[in-house]
């Protein structure tokens, strides 16, 4: 397995799992039975989930499978953004790992800017 600023297959799938987990948490806050039944349809607009693949991005089929699952099970509006490189500032060479706190600090303004650019 290759580690480092260029990423790895494990990291790509970890990001996909993280997105799915975040979607689960968002849905769970709307409905206490998120694992048992789909949320009831409502007149309010659906929750928007932005999938931001980090390069090297997982295959398009994997991204589409995550998006389809989020749409089908939770009723989310899903937008898949263009892949972006991992921030080099989040890489810690001595420990050979990505720092989650640095990734989250970097990720928030990225997603806000992308969401604003989508016109909502």
C-alpha cells in the first residue's frame, strides 16, 4: 500500500466511507429510525449532500454508487463535485499519515465555496 501526499486506494475508500457515515449522521438527526425506515416525504427541499472526491479520486462507478445509495435510501439531493487534490498541508511525514483536523479545517471552506457555486 502506498502512503504519502499522492494518496492511496485505501485513502480513497476511507473518504467514501466517511461521506456515507456523514450522510448517515445527517439522516439520523432528522429521524430516530433512520436505519429502519426511509424518512417520510416532506414539502421541504431535500437535504443536499456534496460528495467531494479527493485525488486520486475513486472510480466514477464507485462515486455514482455512493450517490445512488444516498439518493435512494435517504432521499438526499446528491451533487458530485470535481475531484480535488489532497492538501499537502495536512500530510505529516514523520508519522506518514494525513491529519484529520487539518483535512477538516481545509474541507469546510472548500465545500461552502462549492455549494455557493451551485446556486443554492
